[in-house]
DNA sequence: GTTTAGATCGACTAATCACTCTACAAAGAT
DNA sequence: ATCTTTGTAGAGTGATTAGTCGATCTAAAC
């Protein structure tokens, strides 16, 4: 067999269906039965993979986090300065969020909900790459603002803002690219 | 009778109870029966004031928005420059969010949820004061970044970031005040 | 004092939902 | 070929919940 085993496919289908319905109707607005239906599996199958609805929600969050982390690479690429590395990752992150609006929307909903408290620490911590980069920027005196946690917060929310703006204002491809490039310079001006 | 009429008190109690429980357990995690119980009223009373649970949730959002709008005043106070007005309102908003963490948390949860789409336009629009100030700043060439919607988005998310950071890092009163003042200068540096 | 309109109560209901259970199918392993 | 494990199905269930309803209370109006 060339394709992956059936199990994995169904599991992916369930996550995809859950993502779609959660972003459209919210957590409480989407019953597990609808998720199973949308995924094309039986109700019992869903509970074979995820013991509870909460577990499914958290697994979906973890899955999205993992996918996003593949876009982030803080290792220098040739002779990159810290600013270059930051720019490259900033642009990757924005593009990912624009290409995966459901994932972005779900994450926003999730992290502002009480579900966040249920996430196991090891999953929550795995995104320290950003923090490491900020720390290095501060050490190298390219970033003047401290502490790193504060900078990371400013950075994250800046990304959200740009995503939000670009989603609402439907700009041409070229104009959008320009706004992204400019917004990074704006951010960097603030931090350096 | 010195106090307000009973109706108003009960209605306020219901909103307060809903706010408390929603931020703790989420929308779907808090049944209307628990809200009534927490508010010290009967189940039927809740539905006397709000025809549905959704209506209650939206009313709570509108109520919070109104309360916040009382903190915002974009009319010049004496010889204030636009930057001064912006600073004054920025600091008011941050302080309000720190003094009313539940309201802030609820709002964050609400605006990232599908409930936002259910809000009647006239309630949603009432916060154009911020946008007006930004437009004036741009016209007066004190703000270099455009368009106004983009600036407003950056501003809002900046406020969230500072709130988030200050809530997590428990700083002394004085240090906190310093961070707030500095963060406004940071923001202004970015925009001007 | 009587009327009237709204406020309050809490038992009740109809529907829904998360989750279980059992039967069966598929596919390896030996 | 037989056994074992794992996946899949879908009807079923017990608990929960949003919302209803009619009775009672309150207080203001006349």
C-alpha cells in the first residue's frame, strides 16, 4: 500500500472536520456527532481515537502547534543577521496564518478559552524557539526592549494584528506583500 | 427606597454572575441554571430578562463595551497635543483592563468566537472614537502609518500584549506604571 | 380597595449530547 | 488456518440543559 494506513487517514479526517466546525460554530456549538458526520466516520470511531471531546480539542490544538512549528527555523541561513532571521520567520509566520486561516482562528479561540489551562505543560512549552531568538537579539544588542517575555508578547500580538488587518482588507497580492514587509520594519523600529 | 429598583439589581446580578462563570468555565461550560444560582435568582427569572442564553451573552458583551467606552475621551483636555490625548487614553484603557480582568478576559474570548457575528452592527460600531483619533493623528501628520484601520488594529493588539504581560509578570505598582508609560512611547515610536 | 402590569419562582419538558456497548470486519502474526 | 489485535460501525442510554408555564407576589395607579 502506498498511502498511509487507514487509521491515520480517519484520524486526520476527524481533526479536519473538527477544525472546520469549531471555527464555524464554536466548541459548544458543534456536537461530536456532527464532527463524525462531517469526517465521514461513525460516532463510535471518533471516541475510539479520542476518549473525550476535550481530548479531541486539545489534540487539535497540539496538532496545529506542531504544524506551525515546522515553519519556524531560527538557525542562521548563511550570513544572516539576527534581524534577517527575525524577518524571515516573521514573514513565514504571517504567510502560514494567511494560508491557514481556520488554524489561526481556532488557535485564537483556544488560547483565550479556559481549555488552555488543560493543555499539558510539555505541549505548551514547545514554542520557546521564538523566545530564544529574542534572547539572542537582546544579548547581541540588536533588540533594546526587555524582558524577553515582554518582547515575545509584543511580537505575537503584532502578528495577530497584521493577520487581522490583511484578512479584512482584501488587498492585491503585491500590495499585501508590501504591507507585510513594511509591518516587519515597523515592528523592528519599535524594538531596536 | 435609596437603592435602585429590584429589577435592575437582579439584572446586574445576573450579568455579574454570568461574567464570573463564563471566564472561569467558558460559554459552553456554564449552564444557565448555574448562572441563576450564582446570581441568587430563579431559573425563570433569568429567562424573563434574556429570552435566550445567546441574548444574555451578547448583552454582557454590549454592557462591557459601554463600560469601557466611559474611560475613553478623545476631546482635547486644555492644550493637549494628539500624542498627549493618545497617551491619556492609552493609559486609561490599560488601567481599566487591569482593574477589570474578568471583563477583559471575557471580551477576548467573545471577539474570537463565532458569537461576534451575532452582534447587531450598531453595538459593534460604537467604538469608532479610537478610529477618529487615529484619523486626526494621520491628518495632523503626527502618525505616519496608514490606513487608520491598520493603525487601530496595531494599537488594540499592543494593548492586549501589555495587559497580558503585566498580568503574568507580577510587578510592583511603580514598576508597572513605568512599563505602561514606556510601552506607550514604544508604540508611538512605531507609529510616528 | 381594586386593578393591573410586571417580577419572581421553581417544577417541568422536550430535546440534545457525550459517551458506551456490542457486533463485526480487516489485517497481521505465528 | 487460526488467533489476536485493532479499527469501525451505529443503535442505545443516562444525564444534562435551554427554555416554558402557570402560580404567586409586589407595588404602583387610580
